[in-house]
C-alpha cells in the first residue's frame, strides 16, 4: 500500500503545482487502471526482493 501512497503524494504535488483540486486517496486508488496497479505491484515486489 505504501507504493500507492507514494504515487498519491506525487499526484498531490502535481495538483498543487497546476492549481487543481485533488481527489481523496481512496478515489485515487479506485481510478487506477489494471496496468497501473500491475506496475505498482511489480515495483513493490522488486523493492522487497521478491522478483
């Protein structure tokens, strides 16, 4: 879940940079595509040394 949180933090920074109102974390995660979820999970596994 921390990988999703890191992505969300980046999203918040970009929203602030461009003056946009961000969505909440729950909605952010729900809106991720299957490809994005797979990429997050693969990156998390490689960081844990499971890949």
